[in-house]
C-alpha cells in the first residue's frame, strides 16, 4: 500500500544519506500483482550430536573398580579419563566426527503470492510448513535463499529496517493460548504493537483497540479481560486482532483453527474471510485440513519433507492433481458424505526424519510409482499450466518451463 | 424396520455421570440412552466437552472416582447390568469382551515394558495360556494389525514406534482377546491424514474379520461418514439425535446436528456455504436450563425450551431426536402462536 511505497523511498533516501552502496538492499522487479516472492528458500537447523559416552562409561566403571583395588592409581585414572573425555573431541584424529547434523526443515522452496489471494501451504506434520512460514516473515533467519516483499529482499535488511517492515508482515499462531501473554489484558495485548511502532498513543490508541475488538467480533467489555477468561475461539479472535492492529498487507495464518471445535472453527473462518474482503489482505494459510483448504484457498502448495511437491490453483490441485503424493493425501481425507466413500490410496509407512532425508526424490520411500531414477536424481519441475507445477519423474505430460503457456 | 432385541449387544438407559470438583459439580452426562447392535459401527460425535469420552468411561466403569461418579442409569451388556457387577466380575469383562483404545497411544502404553509384554499381559489375564503361547499370540496379532516384522518388533519399547505404529499396537492389544465390543476414543485424532486413513481402514477390516461392534468416538464428521453405520450426536451431556448415517447426513432433524453439518466443509461446498452456530459451548458446571442447546438455537421457542426438557422422539424407526420441534408440547406451542418453525435445509444439500 501507499505506506510501503513511501517506506521504500525513505529507505533509499536513508541509504544515500549514509553513503551506503545501493545494492546492499537487493530489490527485484516483480510482476505488478505479486506481493511476496520466495526464491529457493532453505532453513536447516543444527542438531548437536552428543559425544558417544558408551566407551567412556565402560572406562569409568573400570576405573572405579581399579580405584577400589589400588586407591591412588585409581584416582589418577579417573582424573585422566575425565580429562580425556573433554579433550579428546578436539584432538585429531578424534575430532573428525561431525558435531552437528542438519535438520533440513525447509529445503529449497519457491512460492509466489499475489495480492489479495489466499495461498495454502499443506502437508503432514513434520513436513516443514510452519518453519517455512516463519522463515518467510523472517522469524527464523534462512540458511539460504531470498524472500522479496514488494521487491525488497527482507533478509538483507538491518534490524531497524526490519522493524519498519514488520508492520506489514504479521502472523497468527496455531495455539492462541500459548501466543498471548497470560499476564496482560486484551487491551494491553492489542495496544502493544501501537507502542512499539509509535503509531498511536493514549486515547487514540485505546479507541483503536476498541475498534479492532469490534472488527473481530469481540465486545468492548472484553478489553480488560485476561486470556484465560476467554474461550478458545475468542482467544483466536484476540490473536487476529493483534495481527491486524498495524494494518498489515500480508498475514501468515499458521493453522489458526486446528485447535478449535467444529462450530467455533466455522465462525473463525468466516471472520478471516470477511476481514480479507474488507481490508484487501493477503494470506498465507497453513493447514493440514485439506477440505478446509479446498474451499478457502485460491492457490495451494503441497509440501513434503521440506520440498514443494506440487503447486497450483485450488481447482488444479483438487480436481486435476498430478503428483502421487497429492493424490494419496487428498484421497486420505475423510469426506463428510456417507454416499461418497472414496477409494483410498494407502501410503505405506511414515514420513521419514528430515535429519537424513532420502537421496533423490524425497517421497521415494513411500511412493507407489517409485522407480530407479527416483532413488538417485531429484525430479525437475513439470508445468501443466502457467500456475500448475509438479515435481515427479514418473508422471506423464507437462512442459519443462511455464513460458510454454505464456502467450 | 426395528431390529429384534436379540440383535442388541449393549444398551444404555438414562446414564448420568457428574464430576464433583472444587469449582462445582460438572454435569458431564445428564441423560444418555444408546443401543449398540451386534457387528455394527456406531459413531459418537460431538464437540469437546459434550460427554463422549465420559460415556465411554462410564460404560467400562472406569470413571476416575473421585471426582467422578455415575449417579444413575443402567448399562446392559448380554442381559446383565454392568453397574451391578462386582469389581472382580467387571475386570473379567473389561479388556476381554469390551476393549477400549485411547486417543493418545503414548500415554496409554507403559513406557518401561516392551509392547510384547503389554499385549501378553492382556492375553494371560483373560485366557489360560503360558507365557510362551501368549508371546506367540502377540506376534500373530501384531502382524495382523500390519506391523512389519512383528517377531522382532515384539521386543521393542513403545518409544521405538512411530505414532501410527503405536496406535496399531493399541489396536493389537485391544483385539488380543477377541472382544465383542471395541470402544475407540478418537483413535485417529492425533495422527496425520495419511496415517489416519491406514488406521481407519485397519479398524474397518478387523471389525469385519472379528465380527465385532465398534463405538467410534470422534469430533470429525468426515471420519463418521467414512466408518459408521449409525451415528449418535451428543451435545453438553445429552444425545440430541441418533439414527442411520444416511438419514442424518442427508436430512438432520435436530438444529444442532444441522449446525454441525453446516459448519464443516463439504466435498462440493463453496466458501459462502459454511454456516455458524452462534455462541460457544456451555460451561457444564452451570449449564443452560432444560434443553442445553437453547441459547445457541435458531429455532428456540420462548417459554418452552428453557423450561421443559424435550423427550427423545422417534421420528421414524431407529431415528430418535431430542427437540421440541417434534414433541407434542412443541407442536402445541407453535399452534398457539400460529408460528411455524421448520428446520432449514442444509446449504447445498448433498445430492444423492
């Protein structure tokens, strides 16, 4: 919106004043309607591998036995073992063992989010969808890759600049109770963003809090209640009000209704849609409930073990899906219609751990179509329309590039 | 087409369970009447706090006491009231003729024993077999529920299994004594959809193979539609509607059932089709008077619903509804005021 454009200009002026190199902030020319673009984003977590203690334990027990027989020698031995235990890991050749393993939570994803759209990110638990969302709005620092928000690579901004841009990027968390301060009233929770960003203060801020409460369907007398005094649905409304306080352009909805009961869930979904219509918001909607994603989202990205398997518009994903994982995932969803008991595709086994993901295609361990090439080579993109892309070796048709359809 | 009485496996009449807590008396179940027929799957659906799980615990007589207490009602299984049985007799039935699986398989498996030990324990308790035979039987039942290389996995501890596999172990344990009734309390809620599909398929297959009845407790209407023959809808301690699954999903009679079905995304629904039940689930320490749904109900009849609890009315054989829209009192009320309240159709009702 207008405020962002002026922010970019301000940023440029500040850069000039400081005499900084203009290319420190990398910008990208983006299509008119694209608000956020994620390019090859990766986020690895370092998992420390503990030093093997087994041999040490054996030696330690031996030393105690020795100590029982030869008192002083034993003491020296125990000391030596303790010293060795702490020193050995740093002495070659014993220091060769890697001290950390990489948990590849997000392993190179590309997403384009158009203004005013609801983009879904779906997948099983542990596929990295929440990490992806948090990395996109830079709550996690990415390992590599870029996120362009209105053309600016937000990962290159300083914390001051990031502070400014956070006004436009907000998030609503899954568990509203865990994400609200239990010792602050609803009023304090919503007013905090105003204080931090110096947008409003005093009576004006309080007035805006009341307006926000009304917008999300809460009453003014709720303002002085604490989070534990609200029901689950009301708490989630409060979380949404907080996210809306600074009039953002883009909100990440990280499973906002998964913890809620069916009847309350529908009300929150209605609220989310109504706010989008009213304020022209753009959402990245994370969910594992596919029937909800189907009716809610304009575009859907299907994720598996840190990678996007298939992406497309909602119709393309649910009506003409190509990837075997998407097919299995959609067929597994129970349909609330007893006359349509669907034929299911059963995947064998569980989702593998992302610490040492399988080589080649990530889905090869459970894929019904698996062939030799899947175990060696990562599949490349196959485009079925300008928006519909799937990554698989064993599916028919498609083009290597979306340009084929751009005419 | 009412079924003959000898088809009935379990009958619950007027069950009432309260919890006496420090904050007050939680009236978890006020009045539950249910019939489970032989080799059928009955769905028990409702939101959290509607009393689904407490019903299950009350059937087995394992309501935590204190604070819980079954105050009234009878649970008739094979002609005898389970509530009158001694503890020793009840133990013979529990886990043997009636088995239960719980939502969270990690907390209901003992972490310090191998799964083989835990399955054998159930077998040895109810059948006269040696330890070796029990172990062999455990391996057999584990491979039956689809645990690969069961003869090795039998010596593993629960933490060595994934969530889906743990739930399979729970099912194996429940099936080990060929129960006639299996109570499955949200068996797939904590699992991913692909794993959920596996577990539900397993339950369906085993219920056919063992010719056993299942009470499937869930809040997911999708799971009910996939699995069940009949469904009972619970709200705040009452059964508000019970009937054949095809009837309930096509034309629900109770306003709450209708609201519940309107609130879930249907296969070919649009965004606008999602309807809302206003308000929220009542606090059961101080529940609304009479019909507990009346503060949220669009069809509420002033002066009737908040004073008189409607009876379960049989609309058609096997289809019971607890709502004043169908009682004589309700009809008199409507006639008196010349108002006609008819329950609305489901938005975009499914075309059958």
